[in-house]
C-alpha cells in the first residue's frame, strides 16, 4: 500500500479479488486445516486488504473498492456427487 501511494500519490481503485475453492474432495474428508486455508484467503485476506484501502481513502477523501468472490466449483466435484444408496 505504501509503495503504491509513494509511486502514484493515491489509490483511486482497489479490486479486492483473492479467492480459492480449496481442496476438492468429499465434504466428510475435509480437514479443519482445509477450511482454515479457504477462510484465510477468501475472508481474512479480503478484510485485511479492505482495511488498508479504507484508511487510505479517508486520508485522500475518495476512492473505490470492488470486492468480488466466486463460489464456483469445477464439474465433477466429488462433494456434489449424488449419494449412492
């Protein structure tokens, strides 16, 4: 953030777009660490980026933040496969 402001004087637009789907395997096989990795990037990473840009926006009086995320999953994801009787 500091290097960007130093180089350009301000931040007018921030696209907050870091997202992963994590490990692709049946839900019952996912570990706590798998969930923590996804949350760390998708939620915490976005919050930290936004936190720093909001502070800069207040200093300069304007700016735009666009946050996007995707919960899309590849076809054939075993977690979405039909359960056999």
